[in-house]
């Protein structure tokens, strides 16, 4: 379906911390069409300042009592003018919401396992993905790292879906102290002796977070022969391929490095395709 | 109501053009926008060869505007003709091809190749991109360079030739005059304003290219002034642009002297802006009893103010 632009009503704004919130938007058409990993372009205010829309992963697909899609939520972190406005958005307010856009995650089916690897606001695409994986009966684990315990969000949501949690914090206030790539590497190493396609073999990895964390995770995936998709975050102007702002360096079939637009070729891209040190 | 405008030998059925560098190769928007409903589509600047452009970050937002330093990433003219032009033809788009070279010969070669391609309506000469070191703007910042590149291209093509002028000069009207004397069919202006944004926390520029071009509503009054100045200086048509975000803005450019307008940054924000712009222009024409949109061009009244004694 081509993307649509709707003036989506804010149905709720749930603060998660002093910097993070979940904004729920009434957008049934987008909700019905969105696949996990796709994104929307949201205009945070009216008028010319801030001017551009900002991209957000579809965090959750919201449904009514009968299960029909009625809206989406986005996970927002205050980092600039637009995200500041979205942190302060009030129920009843309408926001321009264009989507769904981009390439979704490639799903798996049992007996394959799925490991979601999230860093900070990189949790954004995984609520919808976890629901979808649950519906397929796929065994899923969420590796989730944050600065501190108070910035680990939605843990019960994932537990209720039967997702196994592996947590790290930089200050050690929850889970293991350090980075999420440490338990990720141990888990991959424990599977390394098992041949692919059999239970316990390397799982499908889905990664979203800071660039360095995605690079490290994608390299681990290559070392342990796990298939791996990453959700790239780039500054976007339009989300539609018009502006060429959001490029990612990839190695082409000709072995040369090319810039591809992450709004069209991504945001979900194969981790082994990306030139991480460019 | 007549919305058609003339750009040299080319008639556009309305004055709205998707701005080069802001609309990909047009095909990206083919499922969202009826490309045939636009006056024309100016495709992303093309060199002879493929280019990868600058590393990200390539854009940064500013008050009512944005800076970009894409670095003219592009697929090159041959791939454009093979891979994009057929779909643009099938969608019945009026295609303006924006071309850029590092030497005079490259502009000439591009013009030759595109003159033989089916479905090209006009050539826009990019002599004004602020984001690449070689070529382009070195022509656009010199009166002789502007004259030379326009006259060289003029000699090898029958397509309308439209140099796109930079605002990063002291007197843009003198460049418009040089283009006219060299045989340009029209000029388009303005390209972006060279600008810079620094992250004060890290003391690093926010763009990988350090500097970039400012576009968006923030630049509109300067662009309108430049179109107005050029209108006084030349007789060939002007394609005006710079921060147009609604129909009133488009009309303002036409009253200042533009025969047609390009819209870029605003279509990033609202890809569905085109029918809204057309409706707004139509309703303005109704309200002001304007039968032909071309009758608005250059009608700014700078005489004594009637509200003053």
C-alpha cells in the first residue's frame, strides 16, 4: 500500500521517564498496513518551526476490543526540537503522520528462534515485532541494554508475550553491568557448535540501537554465522527517497561501496551488507 | 481559467515544478503524486558518471529551514536514461533534467546525450550547487563562466536551456544578464544559501561536509527579492524558488517576476502538497479575477503607497 498522510489524534501520552514517552496515535489505516520494522514520519507541530517531520518506528499496533487495528504508538526520546514537542504532546492534539514507510523485518517461523537486540531508544521497533513473532509461535529473546534500570521500559509487555529477557545496564542497576553485546556474544558462542537449522542453532537476529552497538552486534552475527537484520537510524528529510539525506554505506555486488537511501532500502537492512567502518 | 505558462519554447500546463534535488528522479513519487499533474519535474542533478556524494550526516534542521550537503549523489546520465526516463515518459511527466559538470566539456556532453533522449523537455544547468568543490558553482560564481557554459550548451541543443543561479553572489541580476546574453531560454533561482551549523557541545559542524545549503521558508524573502531584481534586469522568463510552502508563497514569487515556480523543501514535509498548491492558486485567481496565471507575472506595484498622503 502506498503511504498515507493522516492528521492523527493523540489518544494518550504516557511518560516513561524524564526523557522517554510513548505517544499513542489514532491512525487505523496506517495501523492496518504497518509491518514490524516499518516507520512513520511525524510532524511534531504546526507551521514552519520545527520544519521537517521526524521518523519513528512503529512501536506498537493498537487494537480495539474486537482486535481491529485502530492506531499505533511511537517510542519518543527527547533529543531536539521535534522530540521535545512530542514529549509534551497532549491528548486530543493532532499530528501529521505519514506511513507506513520502508522495509520491514523479514520474519521467521518455528523452529527458528528470534533474538531481538535493543539499545536504549532502539527498543522502538520491537514491541510490534515481538507480537508478530508470538503470533507465529516463534521462541523469542530480547537482549536489551540501557544506561540504568529506570530506562528499561515495557519489560512486562515482553514478559507477557513470553519473550525471554536478557538485560544490561551501564551502571549495573538492573541486569548485568555493561553492554548488551557481552551477554549476546556469550549466547552466540554457546550455540556455535550446533549446526544451522537444528534446535539450538544460531537464531535470527534483529538489532536496533546506537550505531556502535549495531555494528558490534552485526559483526558478532557474522562471526557466529547468525542471520542478522539491523534497523538503521539516519537523519531523514522526507522518508520517501526524495532528499538523499539518510544514506547508508553498503558493499554492492560489484564490491564497491555505495550509498543507499535507508528510507527505501531500509530502515531494516542485512547487517552483513553494511560497511560499518565507513 | 488558464494556468499555463511559457518557458521559452516550452509550455507548462501549470506553473508548479518539483525542484531538483528534492524529488529524487520523480519515479520515487509516482505512486503518491500524479506526475502528469505537475507543470514539470526537475530531476536530481546528473553528472556523466555515477557519484556517491558525501557521507552522512547530510542534513540538519534550522529555524524554519534546513541545511543540506548531499554532494550530488547520482546515478549518472546513462543510467538515468535507461532506468528512470522510461517510467517518467509512461507517467507523462514533463521532465526537466538538471545537469552538472566539472568542466565545460562535460556540460556539453551531457546536453548532447540528453538532446537525443526521448522525453526530456528542458535542461537546467546546475552552476550553483554549493556543496561540491569541483565544477558547478565555479561557473556560477563567475560572469564569464556563466556566459561560457550557457553559450556552449546553447550551441549543441535545441532544448530550452535554463541555468540555475546561485544566490551566493553580490549581484545575482548581473548573472541573470550574462545568462540571457549567452542565449539562455530562462533562468531559475535561487539555489541554496551557503550556511553552517555547529554543535556547541562537541564544537563540531553538524554536517560531514562542514558547510551546506540553506533552504526552506527561512530564505523566502531573500529569494523573492532576488527574483524581483532579476525581473528588472532581463526579459527571458524566470523560474522562481526558495522556501515556497503554500499557494500564497508561489503567487508572491510570480508577482515578483517568476513565470513558474519550483517547490522543494515543502514537499519533504508534505508530499501531497501539489493539488493543495494548485487549488490555492485557482482560488486566488478567482478572488482577484485573474483569468490567466501568466498575467500575474511581474505585477508587483512599487508605486507610491495609496495609504500614505
